[in-house]
């Protein structure tokens, strides 16, 4: 595959949208692997702090409501 930005060989895919990126164009962004609630009611998350990010896509900060899923 080729990099979305420069068309050189890609080294990874964006964790958020799947675009291919080379090492020079890859960026980093935190990615939540899993979230949970503790026995005391506190919310916690297991996060990868430096997941590969293309720098183009815009992951939504808040959950999105899905419709017509019947």
C-alpha cells in the first residue's frame, strides 16, 4: 500500500479510519482499548497513548447515536 499523503510505501494504518501512512507522515493520538467501571463506581480506561493517526480524519469526541439498526 502507499501512503495517503505522499504515495511512498506505507508502514501502518490509521487506528481511527484505516488510511495507510508512511513513518514520515504518521502522527500519534491516544486510543481507548477498553473502558470499565470499578467496584467503587469510578470509570477507568485502558489507553494506548501513541496509536498511529493519519492526521486527516476527525474521530468524534462524543458517542454518535445510530439509527435504523433494526
